[in-house]
C-alpha cells in the first residue's frame, strides 16, 4: 500500500482503520518512499524500514519536515507475527 498517511487499504479498495487481531495491533513495516523514483529511502545503502505496532506514529515521524510532494509512506502489515512468543 502506498499512502501519504497511515490508512490501511484493504483488498476492497476502501480506506479504513487497520484491523486489530485479538486486541493487539498488527505489526507493520513502514517505509519512506521517494515519489520521483518509487524507491525506498536508504541510509548508508540500507533501506529505511520501521517495524511498529503504531503505523500512524511512524508515518508522522518519517514525514516530519519532509516535502509531501516528494515523499510518501508505504505501510505493509506483517502477517503471522502477532502470535510470536505463544507456544501451543
């Protein structure tokens, strides 16, 4: 998903709030994208990716002081990590 904000874009194409699993927020990968190239911003050659349960906060932090015409944020929910640490 590519967005200037951290809204979740479900398969239906409607923008909404990112769903939560069992009362916990999903873990997301949040990337800063250069609109001119479509590439993820890199720091010393490494893609800048924030892993968070609060994509709205991460988006605000990444876009702070940046030109919104040049930068956007991609928020990708990471499936399966909400169960980490639970043993059956």
